[in-house]
């Protein structure tokens, strides 16, 4: 075992960092739209099912493995069983890819933050976003050139990532989370209070929460629920294992898992309420229905919202600045967690120094991210995000539950976490990990595959989906297997 493994300064610090990773762009732009398009209030049924049958049990599992085996994700998994080291590398590679497109969205947020002071997107936020700002090409295969303002934003994000991770766990990540997360919460509460007191807010909230029970029968809705919960809780990406490996020996793991899930869930609701209250107000003021002002994920933050801010007068400027600051703060704590999961694995595997690894990684990461600063960036993001979420992360979750449930024995993890936790988890957890999570995730996966083959994602050509979707998944698995063949330096095992 390595002796000099860093530790969090306090359990609170760990919790804030874990919540910081979970609360991200997914909570603010993804969740509200996912709820709305999947049956409104009725979506809450599959959503809570996903939280209790996969989210929390897997969080306990990931925290438990990381804490018991005290290593980055690949190291911990190879300590569980050498044969499964590759399963620790796959999420790390997925994280690297997520990180590159995540930095692009963050770069947009930075730009929009500066624009919101004078509503620089003008009257037509739609055209501004696609044509003037992204200069979007006609298809994913037409890269065009580099869009410099986006590249500069990406560089800034990588510098911030570097700055925080370079300083390490306690002085870097823990400190940043302690500052950013409370600020984020305060800003979000201001947005929500202002949002719900606007005229017409209730129309938005009704649209959001009115249940369309028919939708629950649609398997696609269940897939979205599991996808959202995985992405939102940062499960299956190696982060939670890495973070819990920095905890001192006696820490209440079970309680931390529940706290992380509930805090994330609470934040998700808070932002959905804020977003829909504001959309309701705008629909009312224009005399149209809310359905006409809602657009999909990215469009919500970068098209619909700017439009609302434009018609709002000075409150539009204030809310604009607050909203994009929120996106930035939420995104930075998440992107830092991705950097940490990756660098911790490299540090463990090759026995290198943190500062060197973080510096080289941020430089390489920045270079790879330039692909997203081309005219095809948005398409690449869209395709990769879909494939990594539906197939990458969910399959890792499935395999983790299989390895612990069937190869290791769930009692090993449960006994470990129960021994140090005030709140004990019962045998139900074994049943969930052994039978329920794998079954539900397999069904979800089969259903996504069927849908994928029936209607290729997003109307893209098969070549694009093959190049930027399927190949990315295959690349992740192949690299994972290859890296796991290399021996560990530093006698890590
Ligand atoms: N959980 C983050 C969010 O909701 C996203 C994320 C996913 C971060 C995976 C890290 C890893 O936006």
C-alpha cells in the first residue's frame, strides 16, 4: 500500500467535493428538460425508482470499494480482482472524453456570462448561438476551422482545472468546493425566488409537474431516468471511488452516500423549479404556451434563457449573470472531479508525482479539446454524450454490480461500510446489487440498443454515429484492456 496517500481535511470537505462533482451542468440544463419531455410529474416515478434501485446502491458500492481498497478506480478494482483492472480503466477513459466536451460547454458559459452584462446575443438568440457564436457546420464530418473565442474559453477552463488539481486534495479540490458550492446554492436560491415571483411562473410549474401518466409505459422514459441518475450522480465514471479513497479510515460511508444523492436530487428540483418558473413567465408575457418556449438541453441554457433575459429589462441582466455564473460554478467542481479521477489513476499506475501528471494531463486535455472548438463541436458533443451516457457509464455500473455481486461477494463491501457507519444497511442492499440493479440495467441497455438500431440517434448519418459514437465506446474498452496489461509501478499492488 502507498503510505503517502492524501486525505480530505474533514468529512464535510469530502461530502462537498462529492456533491460538487454530482451537481453540475446536468442538474441545471439537463434535468429540467428531461423531466419535461418524459412525462412531467409522472417522470418522478421512474426517476425515484432509478435513484433507489441503482443510484444510491451503486454510490454505496463505489464509495465502499474506493474506501476499502484505498486506490484510484483501476487500482481499487484490480485489488478486488486482477482480472477486472480494465473495468477500472474504462470509466477513466470515458471521463477523459466527457471532460473534453464538458470543457466546451463550460467555455460557452464563460462567454455567455460576459455577454449577459449587455445582453450581447441580441434579439435573435437562436441565430446568434448557431451562426454567430458556434458557426456550426452542416454535419459532424465537416470540421471547418477553429472558432477562436470558444478555444480561448476552453483554455481558461483547463487553466482553472489545472490550478485546482495541482494543489491537491485538501488545498485544491476541497477548498474550491467549500467556496463554490455554497455560492452556487445561494445564487440558485436567488434565481428561484425571483423566478417563482414572476407573473406567470405558475404556468411553467404546472407544465413541469403535471403528470402525463401514459408516458410511464414508454421504455424510453425509463432509459432517460436511469441515464439521468447515472450522469447526475457521476456514477460509473470512477470519480466516487477515487474521492472516497482519500477518506480517513473511520468515516460514515453509508450516510455519505445518502447525503450525496439527496443533496444532488434537491439541487435538481431547485433548478427545475427556477428554470420552469422563468419559462412560464416568458410564455405568459408573450401569450404562448410553455411548450413553445422550451427547447432541448443545450438550447435551454443558450437559446431559450437568453431570449427570456432579453425581454426582462434590468432583471434580465441580473438573472443572466447569475444563471451563467451558476453554470460555471456547478461545472467547474464537476470538471475538477473528472481531472482528479484520471490523474489519480495515472499517478497510481506509473508512480509519478501529482504535479507533473496534472500539468501534462491538462496540456494534453486542452489539445484534445480543440476538436470541440471546431465548427462541428456541437455535433461531436451531442453524439459522444449520447453514447457515453447510454452505453459507457451504464455498462460500467452494470459490470460493477456484477463483479461485486457475483465475483467478490457483496458482504465484503457491506460489512466494511457497516463497520464504520452509524447507519447500517441491511441485506436488501445485497439483493439489489446482485439481482435488481443488474437486471434493470440490462433491460435498459437492451432497450436502448433496440431504439438505437430502429432510429439512429439524432438523425445523424450512420458514418458519423460509427465514427464518433460506437468507435468511442470501442476505443474506451480497447485502451482499458491494453493499459491494464501494463504492470503497476511503485509496487502499488
Ligand atoms: N454529475 C455531473 C453533472 O450533473 C456531470 C458529470 C458526469 C461529472 C460524470 C463528472 C462525471 O453535470
